C-alpha cells in the first residue's frame, strides 16, 4: 500500500522537530561537526594519509613539524599525521563496538529486570551492584590482563564491563513505562511478555538510550587510550592515540609534538561526543517542545 503525502509528513515530522531543536544548540552542532570529522578521517584514513603509518625512516627521526611532515615525526621516523589519522580509525571502531556490546547486554538485562520485577529484579540489580563495586578502569585492566593485550580484546573487555549503566538506565525507564495504559491494553488483548517488552516498552525508552550511548562512545575511546598507554591495549606498530602518548612521554621535552597531537585528537573526540550527546538529550526531550 502506497504511503500518502500526509502520512509521510507525519512520519518525518518528529525527525524534523528533533533536528530543528538540535540545530539551535551551537555546542551540539560543534559536537556533531567533530564527530562527523572523526568518522570521515577514520573512513578515508588510507586515502588522506600522506605516509604509511607504520613505515619507519630512521633518517627522519624526531623531525619537527614542517611542510613535509605537518605534525612532525616520532623516534622511528614515522609520520605523526598519518598515525593520528589511522589512530582515529582504531579509536572509532573500539568506541562503537564496545558501546554496541554494552548496549545489547544492558538493554536486555535492564528490560528483563524492570519489567518482571520481584526476585528477578533483585537478583539482577545485586549482580549489577557487584560490578559497580569495582572501579571501571581497574576492572578493565584486570580483564585485559586475563585476555591478553590485543585490539579485539580491548572492545571485548570494555563492552563486558560497560553494560551496567545501560542496565540501570533501561530498568528505570521500563519501570516508568510498564504501567502505561497502552501496555495494559496490550496485556488485555493477550500479547506475550516478550512482545510487550520489545514492541511496546523498549521503543518508548529509546531517547535516553541514544543519548547515553553517544556519550559512552567518547568514554570508551578514552578508556582504550588509557589501556593502550599502559601497554595492554592496541599493540605496536599499529597506531593508537594512547600508544602514541606512551611512546612520546620519553621525548616530551625534545619532541613535544609526539604527545601534543594525539592528546589533542583524544580531547577533541571525547569533547565532540559529549557535546553531541548533551545536545541530543535536549533535542529528544519532549518537554522542551515549544
């Protein structure tokens, strides 16, 4: 059946309202610009990088920023700009995949806990409290020590310990939604619990989930940089912003560009996701409609 023009307008109208509120927030637009810039660099890193990010040229060692190397070179003569570009790809993959793992686990656990309540809710929340009892980064270090340092293990570790905040967020939203009239109506017509959760409850909790997931990507990128800085994340010669910071600490006085540029990249990336997430929170909040 064809969709009429009026029906198409009704479908697109909420998205137009969200974009209209988002574009009035200058900081949110700045965050969106930084995120789009990061994604573009990550996608086209192989095309826009002037040099091989792992190629060594000892005669170019510790060259200051110049026309030939806009961000200088490291101790092995590798181009910093090329490594920053390819490091964006590693950081974005870790941030998105780790957040995706946490999101899937957290949404499932939080939805079951909030909807069924009772002893199920108590058991799940006590397990969640156990995870909260350990500092996030220390638990990540422990898991990485057990799994071993590698690129894949980074987002597995971050994903497995990042679900608790999603679970609590979703649980709180489900508790407020499950008593709604449309949920009671679905029960009255004989809808199964699983159908009610996935078709009626969760779709009405998407706004805070989207906001937190956006901010969590920045947190995951920062955590990956910390693990790589300690030597248990992305392994050399693969470029990673945290690994570049670690390699540059020895030469911070002789070649400060080795730590400045990856540090700036981390700062702008985390700032971008936080600003965008904060803007989405305001844009997706129906109470802010004029």
